[in-house]
């Protein structure tokens, strides 16, 4: 093993891990600390939270879309695109929807960017 000066160190540093689908029991392979870590990972995988630095993505209503397109004199095909598989999108988003991305700029103000959802 790399990084160990003697075999005793290498053996003592190995910890039994529970790997789903690879046999063994969870109870036998996890210590109390490992069990807590496993529970936290399970909770994090079930509950989706936005990252603190991730800008807010929201779906734009039909009336707002009409105002936006009229104000900038553009069509929906001229908007920048965002993939429908992007994790930041709201769950009820469909292909063809317009998304408003809200970011904070250096002066502390909010800047809005618009994206068209595509495959």
C-alpha cells in the first residue's frame, strides 16, 4: 500500500464499509459515526435543496412573456437556451417555457436573465 511505512499501519487504517448490493450487513459494517454519515447522505438524497450560490430560477407567466418579447422586440427563438435536464429548473417546467434567472450583481442589485427551455 502506498503511503504507509509498515504493514500494521495499512491494516489498522482499513475500515469496513457498507456497499449496497455487494453483500454484508449494514449493521455489521458501520460504526456509530459511519451510521450517522449514512443517514445524512440518505436524507440529502431525498430532500433537494438549492445551493446558496445558485441563482433563483422561476417560470415566467404568459403575460410577462408577451411584455418581455414586446419590450425587447424579439421572438422566443432569439432567447438564450437552457436544457430541460438542468437541476436548477423548477419541477413543473416544460420544453418551450421561459425561465427567469435572478442574480445579484456586484452593486447588490438584482439582474434578470431569461432563458428558453429546450431538450
